C-alpha cells in the first residue's frame, strides 16, 4: 500500500521508509566477519562482537532476501557461518571461552570469538541470539543440504541452553554469570525486554523453567497511570519494543494482561503516547523536545567530558537507559525510534521521523541513524551533539519493526515456530492467533 505524499516532499513516505530500512540493513554486511559469522557491536574501530547484534543480524537476512537486497544463497551462507561457529564454540565456561551451558558471553573478540572485556555470560543477550537462530531456521526451510544443516544447528543450539540452570535456584532468571564470581546478584525482575527470555525458557523441551518462574517475574510488574494512560511501566522505550520484534503480541494475553484487559501490543502503544506527552510537556526544559520529537531509550550519550558541557545545565549520563517520566534524562534522544514504532502507531512514527530529518539531518551517518543526538548540546557551529558511529542493535530493531509494519514477515515466521508457541502457552498466554 502506498502511503500518502507529504506536501513539499521529494519522495513518498513509502520510499523514505524503504531507503532508511535498506540503509539500516547495510550495517550488517559491513560489520560481518565471514570467517566466523560474528557481527560487531558498533561501527567504532575495535568494537567487539555483541551476541545480541548477531541475533538481530540473523533476523534481518530474511528481510533482505525478500526485498532483493542480497541473494538467498548469500544470506544462507552468512547465517550458516554464524551457526557453525556457535555450535562448535568453547562451552567450558573458562574465562577465555565463548560460553557455558548453552549461553554465551555478552561480548566476543571479533577474530577469535572468545570472551572480551571480562563481560558476563548474558542470559538476555543469549535469548536475543537464539531468537535470531530460530527465525533463520523458520525462513531457510527448503529441502537443500545447507538449509537442512542450518535447521539442524539451530535446533541443537536452542536445545542445549540450560535455562533452568540460569535461575540458580531463585524465583526468577538471573541476569548473568561470571567464571570469577558465579551468578550476578540481580535477576530479571520488573517488566523489561526479558519477556522474550522467559518465553524461550518456558518453551524448551530439554531445560525449561517452571511456570512459576514466569509468574514470579510478572509479580514484580509496576502498573501505573501516567498522563491519563494506564499501562505496564518501563521507562526506556526499547523495553517496549525488543521482544515485539519477534513475537506478535496482538490479541494474545497472559494472566497479568488478562486481568488488566489489555495486551503487550496495546501497552506499547500507550508507552509511545506517554513518551510523546512527556516530550511535549518537557519538564526539564531541554531543547528540541516536541510532541513529534521524542525518543528516550537506552542509547549512547554525551558524558562529562563533552566539550560543549558549558552550555548544558544538568548532568550528562553517557551511555545510559534513559526513560520517562522519571529519567534519567539529559536531553538526549534517539531518532531511529520513530520508524521502530511504526507497527504500533504509524502516524506518530512517521511524524517523528520527518521532524528529526527536517530539523536534525546530522543524525544520519551514511544514511543510517546514529544512536542518539542532543539538541541541548550545540557546538560552535550551532549543530547538536550526535553520537559517533552507528550501533547494530538500533539498526537491527529498525529493520525488523519496519518489516513487521510493512508485511508482517518476522511475526508470520515466528508464529510458526513450535518452541515459541509452546513457550507462550506454558507462560499462560492464550487467545488470538494462539488458539
């Protein structure tokens, strides 16, 4: 369906969306190591691999094939390189291994694939990786030797994840583990992107979590009424988007949402409305905030060493999970959020995209949105602070959510994944397409 042309625009909205979605996908071929299938976290020099970004990369290949950006064979070989590496990786849990118990360290060396930065064995980032693995297996479904191998590897990777071990005997899943000190002290509590983690863990036929673990997690939810919107609260907007990239929450509900007579899709629509209202009210008086210029989330940001600090009256947070209405907020916004919100509120998402491109075209790097920008920090040339380079998580989410808006491809593929369906049902979801 062709979207309406905006007055004075040189391209239609549909053409603009296509151009920005394609540019976002082009991040992945440029950040890809063909020797092992790993993908860099950012375009910054020396960036390690982020296993979550690998999950997003795997999830964008079907989009790229269907849109003619790369061939099916090329996409398949990229995905195969990735799955072969993770399947054969060191799972000993040693300080320089790749993973343990089916989980993987958050950041890996791009060449060796071994742990870097003394990072944690990450449960959520492993879940994002596995979601991409399962999606690739759903798409590459032909009776061809390489596609059969990919499906075999995908199932093996999912089945060996010991989700129950990651609970460490506690009520909820732990956020991570380190060989130096064991499990981290904090778990996945409160509404967050962890819903994908819990669903995958609940659907495992080999190492599932008990249903009580999911119930215990939802018991930590925080329901609020903000600006007249009743919704399940989470400050950063990415929380309301990440799991939705793979799971079609429209019309399906767990016990918590059934009691609230809502669902997670509607909840995200309300979270977007709260973001827009907060930006319009602009309680901290930052430059650039309007009802069409919003987007507080986890992103890069200026820190205390920023040269333009003298023009800023408050604290600067660097990389942080910014959120509304309780903060943190230092005037930093993410322009890529508009397109990522298209499935939930197309009008608001397009308006935000146009507003940013018209007022702050500097947010585009090589045609792709930077992680963030801050209009309250202007340089001597009057231009706003803009994050250096681009981040794989942002680009992957944009590609997937735009495609869910345009064709529903990702959602359609994952609705047919038996492990995802089992996980949703075991977590208490019902109605809608699960019936």
